C-alpha cells in the first residue's frame, strides 16, 4: 500500500519494515517492457486451463503485466524465486511455494523458516547475490526497490514489480503471483480468506458509530488519505483524523489535540518502553485528548498492517477489534 510519498516515511521508519518483494531470474522468462504506465486490471493476459480440481491452472507461455506496465512472458512455471521485501516472501509461503524460494531480503521474518533462506540485501538489494542465485523470477516492490528493479532488468532478469494501494489490489497481486508460479488453487484460498475477512468486518461494523481514530506508526509520523492503512481504518469502522492530508506526514501535535480522537492505535514494538507510546503520552496537552483520558490506546501487531501480503487480513481484523471490540469477534 502512494509510495513516492510513502518512501519518505519508509526510509525514516525502517523499524516498520513496510516492504515486501520477490525477486528471481533466469532464461525461461522474457521481460517485454512497455513503459511505466499502470497495468490494467485482471491477470494481464495470463492464459489458464482448467485443472482437475476445478481451479484454473496456468497455461504457458503465460503473459502478464506488473504495476510498472511491464509485460512478462513465462515459458514455464518459475522454479527459483527471489524475494526482495517481506510481503512477497509471505506471499510465496502462503501459496505453498517455500521450495521455490531461493533467496529473501534481510527483513523477511515470517514464517520463521524464511529466515534460513539465503539473503540478498536489506533496504538496498545486493544485485550480485541475486544474480548468483540464478532465479527465473524476481518479485519486487516497484516503489521500494526502484533501483534494483532497473538493474536486474538491464541484466535480463525477469522482475514482477508491484505496489498495491488498497486491500483489494493486494488480493489481486497475490492472485497474479499465483498465476505466474502455477499456484492458482492456493492463491484462490488466500484471496477468498482475505475477502471473507473483509466482508466479516464490514458487516460487523455496519451502522455503528464511526469512531475518530489517530494512527502513529513511527514516532512523530501519522498516515493520511490515499494509503492502505487509511482504507483499513475506514473498513474497520473508524474515521482517520489525519485524512485531510495525503500519504504519510509528520504529526501536527496541536491539530491532533483539536481533532480529539476517541482511539489511538500504534504498533506493538519489542522495545520497552515502547517509544511511540511514550511519545504519545508525553506530548504537552495530549493528556486532554479523549483517547488518553479514557485509556483507549491500543498496540496492534505491526507487520500484518504494514506488509501488503496475505496477513493484511489479520491486520484489518485486529484493527477492527480495537475500534469496535463489542462488534468484531
């Protein structure tokens, strides 16, 4: 979940680990770049055939566009995939493709076994390490891995780069990755679960009071409109008091006091005391905010809310429970 503005935050908030991308390379795929326009909806021309289970199976050669407008042609299902950000690693594992993953970024910590995979860099991708793994698919973030995507494509390595801005766009990305690696049945299960979770939350909070919510996911930074976190908050039955500005931006402490949120949500961190909570509680004048007076401060699991992958559904559900604990079970 946009990122030109988000990029500023992500660099300032490296602790949020907001990036997920998969990288891989090889001669089985042709990268037919056609500019940097947005890819259209759907599977970008991917051909499928009906499998024995009734779920469509990918048919190769398979053509598909990514979010940069680049068309990729896969002669067969990729057998070695490298992921450049945690979200893409989580997608591959959720699709049952652990054996296909040849390398991951340093921040890929879920599931636990992903940490044992060869590393290809952190915020900066080690191009040589990726090339040495000879992948035939690289999954990357078009906003966070811009330089790496360009360099890998120059080397003839096929890169599927994405940058979903919404919950539904994240689901579509997962389905596209499923098409590429011929994990369509698994992708359908993940997609259905995410859609069902969204519908469960929407139905649960329908007609309920829209509570005023303030988000702070790094000390001094909040999230505005046009972001997937703003969308999740809205789906969860809240009103984002920071939505008057787009993307991520630095907190205006006086404006937050003026908006007087009923609920404050921040990420649970391993550090004790939590520096974000300490900053919230220590700001002059913030003790007059309803959320603090009524002890409505909630720490939520960070990774599912900042990674555009399968666990976005978990993040949505947890946020909804914080905002409407009486309605969302």
